C-alpha cells in the first residue's frame, strides 16, 4: 500500500464527515471516539498505564508516614522500594511471549487485576517484611505491562504509524507524575496513608471492565472498526508481515541472544542508568544551586513539558522518514552532551536547570523510535520476548543509576562527576546502537 493510501487511511480514521445538525454531530463525535483506533486503543492503554504509574510511585508520597508507623529506617524503605524492580523484571520475557503468541488483551487484563489487588493490600501491611513482600508482588504484577502494550500497538498500527503510536502511549512517562503527585498529596491531606492505597487502587478494577470492552487483540477481531478501514488496515499489516524477518532459527529462547536484541538491551541499560540517576536526583541537584524548595518543585515540570514536545517531534520525524535507529541515536546523544556541558557552568542555577531539562527532555524524545525498533528486527512471534529482555535489562540499569549517583556524591561531595559519568554513559549507549541491523536478511 502506498504512502498516500496510508495517509488517506489515517484521514478516514481521524476525521468526521458531513455537516450534520448538532444532535447528529454529537452522535458522530461519540462514534468517532469509540471507532477510532488511535483514540480507542491508545486512549484506553494510556489510562491503564497511568493507573499503573500511580500505583507504582505513590509509596514515595506516603514514605514519611509509613516510616513513622512501621518504624522503617531510610535503608529499609529503600530496600523495599528496590524489590519492586526485581519483581518487575521477572515477568518481562514470559509476559512478552504470551502476548506475542496468545493474547495481549488477556495478559494485560489479568495483570491489571493483579496489580490493583497488590496495591490495595498495601493498606494492610504492618511490618517492614510485609511491606517488602508487598512491593515485590506489585512489581511482579506490573512486570511485562509495557512489553505487552507495545506488542498490542504493533498489532494495530502500521510501520508508517508505529513511532507516533508508541510515543503517544509513552507520554505516560512525562504526564504520569503530573497526576500521581497531586492526587496522592490531596488524599494524604485529608486522609490516612492506608486509605490512599485503597482509593488509588480502586480505579484499576473499574478500568479492567473498560479494557475488556474496548480492546481487541487485532483489527480483524474488531467489529467496531469501520469495515472499509478494517479491510485496508488488515491488508497493510499482512503485507508488512510478509516482509518481516523469518522466524528465528531454533527455539524461541534463541531470541535472547539475537545480536540486535543484545545490542538494544545493552543500549537500554546504559541509557536508563543515566536517565534514572538524573531523574531521581534532579530536585536535589537543583536545590544545591541555592534555589528554594518551592521553586525547585515548579522547575521539575520543565523537563516533562520539553519531553512531551520532543517525543512527538522525534516520533513524527521517524515515521515520516521511516527511520528509527538514527533518530534514537541522535536523541540519546543530545541527552548526554548537556550533562557533560554542566562541568563548565560553575554551578550556575540557570545553566544547571537548562542543561538538565534538555538532557531529560531529549532522553524522552528517543522513546518512539526506540520501541519501534524491536518489531522491525524480529519476527512477530518472538517480538514480545525481545522487548521483554530489552525492557528488563534496561530496568536493571534503572536500579543501578540512583544508587551509583548517590555513592559518587558521598565520595566527592557533589554531583558533578556523577552527571559527567551519566553523560558519558548516554554517549556510550548511542555508540552501542550504531551496529544494530535494522534490515534483516531472510533466513
């Protein structure tokens, strides 16, 4: 199918027709929202992942109250928080395999119920051990959610649309904190921390019903999609599937040592180690420039706003030129250079905020092209396995980054060297990605 045909397909999916009267126009708008795959698939998935994000990070808001009630030391609370990520890593590959060969809709439906149940039971913990087990189980329940959703997006969007679709879904990363912090703060202002976990877990059970109603695994299963659009979309996806790499030789587990998957996993580890370190310590670094905590709180929104802009810009450009790898590499390098530039700013508050905001915003810009790459170098049956490994190894980097930055700060007295190493890590990850082959010769 030509680029013009794909463009016309997008137009038919996105625009209402006719000049109806106001009541008819309203009905058309409702039909548009429920029958448009960009709204229905991505919108429902977006809300689902925001709910997961809130349940994942709300412990940080309640930390002062939990430490007092349970008698936790900062180290014990940090240990319990870290166990979330170990649980999160375990199910990446199994969930990805199930999503690729069975049903991303059903896997995510079960996970949605499981993590909502784990989150609501946080209200029942009464000891450090119980909290530690609870956070591990929550991580286990949320493990593979990102992987399965990316598989679902691959099933629903063509190559010409995929980077934009991924980026729109992954806007949850900069937007999620905008919801999580204020909602948790509001509940804690008027209620106890245990009720916060109950109140914030309940929407997950309700959204599971919406998920089951709204989501289908593939376009051919969607009776709500207009017949002409469904036929054109299925034909386009089928044509692309014929050009996809042939099944990996040997058992599906051989995907784990596929050269492109290993390079993407190493790339993600190095990149997330720097990104998580910078994100976690951003308020502290800015506060040490002499700004008040109130100003620091306002400035934390700057990287998110810039990240939203760059995510959409890089994804749109990536889809327009049908190129992924170099868009990802440019965004990653652009995130590393400002961290190195900080070494020459003499601790200026303005320069620090500008450099850190550019670094964090550019890093978010890589997401659309980056998460499109696995589906273009792997066969459909094993793409979930590859995404699971890449995401799991990357999250290992996420557990290392904040700790490493803290150790360097403790030994040097400042974050200067840690930020420089973070910049070098991002540049190294960009170099690691260069050998990735985006066009695989058929076996």
